[in-house]
């Protein structure tokens, strides 16, 4: 056998061995999907809220079937009631499903945490880049002609912020204006468990009304 023939055999053998090893150890294209890590779809709850219970504006619009309307802040009455301008007209807004302690303008001394709630709401509204109003599926006004609405301040629901910080409680829940009741209740429970502000005083809110004697 000539030297050139030997060289050819060695080269051919090396190639054959390499091909064989590739065929043995390379992954089967049909098995590719079994090796990929699939990201499970978000659950309904994860879509509704993040781990911090943030209720997104997109979700709120989806479940109410209504659209956000941009508004301008004018003045404040207390933590859950304030005046706004919408479509060139002045309105007073009453936040849906939450209640803050009363300022008692006509009676004298504010209830405990009333001023704190007022300052909290006022600071958010005064310093906001964008404020938006969203109606629920029920009546848009109450007997005092106040707008009943959810308010988003820079994409964060004001009701959520008040409840999360223990400056408001869930109250005056009237169907069908209660679409976000379950989500807001979860937020309140966390503030209650952490004994934040209003919840730091056992019995201050008994589920129906505020009892100032429980604080003083």
C-alpha cells in the first residue's frame, strides 16, 4: 500500500468516527421542545395584581368595562373627598368603597388620623403628573351629586394607597359599584395585620363605624 493510500484511509476514518460521534450524542431535533423551559402563563390573580397588590389601571378598565378619564385636581375636603375639573366642569369626587376618618369641620376637633389621611391624599394629588378617574358599573353619583369613582394617581389606585398605609377602611360598599371589592379587601387585611395607623388601635374601627374612644 502506498503512503498516500494510508494517509487517505486515516483521514477517511477520522471523518467517519467524527460523524458517528455527532450522530450518537447530538440532540434529536424532535426532542427540542422537551428540553426548553416553558414559562407558565400568568394566573388570573397574577394578572390582576403584582406581589405588592398593585391593582393596575389596565385591569380596572377591563373588569369595569369603562375607560379612564383624565382630570385636574382643584381642592381637598378630606382623605376620601375632593374637588376636580373634568371636561371643563367642576365636580366633587367621593372615593368608592373606602372611608377615612372625618375632619369634623362643623363640630370641632378632627377624628384621629383624619388629618393624616387628608394630608396623604392631598400630597399625592398635588404632586401628581397625571390623575385619572374611572367609574364602576353602577351609579356615577351619590345623593349629594358627588362623583363615585376610582382615582388613579400616576397609574396607582388612590384607594389602594390609602388602604395599604392604614389611612382608610373599606366602607359604604354598594353593589354593583363594588367590582374591585375583593382586591381592595386583600390590601386592607395586610394593613390590618401590620397594625398600621388606624389599625394600631384595637376597636377604633369596628367594621361599621369609627369609635374615637378606642384611641383617646
